[in-house]
């Protein structure tokens, strides 16, 4: 259900019948969950950014960037500084837009795990929608490590099986082989049409994704991998403010600490659990 200023509404948006935006809107209307917007432009922004997330996921799939564990992460040193624990930060003097785009254009220089891949897709999608100037002002110091994200992305988890195109979901693999722990699960972008993109595993249906993960289980495993109800989304409403000029970028930004855990391919909620443990001391 879509709600505009507290009132249910129907909005065609002018999208073609078979477009990604039309599919997203149909799924929203069929969902029992409310999707609330202050004005029609906010809905249109979410549709545009969701479509951009799909395009960025497909671009990563087509790039030469490969999957790598934290121990084997690699980057283009022209744009990024590597850390000893497998993270990478934009070099001083490098424009964030150039650094993000280089991952897609010179992918053979890069290898990273799937949580970081989801954030790179988010950054690229936001760059496509907001443009270089606003993007570079919003994200001047991008650091990629697991689910550590810039606060202005506003990523947050929710529990639902009502997936929308552009969502990030998680395939759990509870009986993963401890010798290959990076197959504990797969973060994946919902592409629409029953397809998902997981970095290092490719574009597949949910059934194919589950079969691929099952093939990596420990000897004697009996529990199948499965698609969980965890969904990750950026703050579409917050980011829309920068597209309309309703909000200017802040000179002061508060970021969370970086949780070093050395566990590849974890879901956002696991990372948030580690973060809570740190803050609670």
C-alpha cells in the first residue's frame, strides 16, 4: 500500500508497463506493508534509485571485479589505500566519484567480499542519481569494509518476505564448510523477474542461489541454505532531500566505529550485533 501524506493513493508515475519502476510500484501496492511518502516526488526518487541499484548490480556483474576474502582483498592503488585488515579507503585528493567508477571500469584490479560489494553498488547507484557534485560532497571519505557504511546512506535492516526490486537480501547457509567460511551466506540484490545478483556467485534465481550454496556445505551437512527474511535498504526519503535541494550537505558528520571481525559474507544484522557489543562495552 502506498500512502501520500497519510492518505492511500494510486499513482501511475508515467512508467511503461514492463519497466522496473512499474514492477516496483505493483509490488508495493500488493504488499500489506505501508510505504509512506510526503509528496509524489519522493516516491519517484525511490523508484529512480531502486532502478539505479539494479543497474549498478548488473554493471558489477559485467565488470571484472572478483570475489575475495578480507585476506586477499585487492584494489587499484591509484584510487584507494588498503588496510591490513582488508578494508580500503579513498586516497587523499581523489574524487569519490572517480574512485567508485574505477571499480566498475577497471574491475580486474579489484577483489572484495559480498557485503562490501553491496555498499559499492549503493554508492554507485546514488552517484548515478545525484550526480558527481552532490555525491562528492556527501561522501568525501568512503571506506569499504564489510557493512561499515557512511551515515548518509542511511542503510537499515527490516524483516519481510515482501521483497522489492532494488532490495538487498541475504541467503543463509547454516551448514557451510568451516574450511571455506566465506560461503556462510550471500548478500544479494533483488533484480526483479525472480533474479538476484550476488558478488562472486552471479545472477541467478533463488533456487539456483540455494543450490550453489548447498554445494559448498560441510561434509555430512543436512540443512539446506535458504533465503532469509532480512532486507537491507538505504534511506530513500533522506537521500531524496539532496535531489530536491531541500537539504544541504553537512560539514560535520558523525560516523560509527569500524568493527573489525574478519568474517566474510556476513549479513548486516550480524555486523550490527558486533557494533552493539562495542558500544555496550
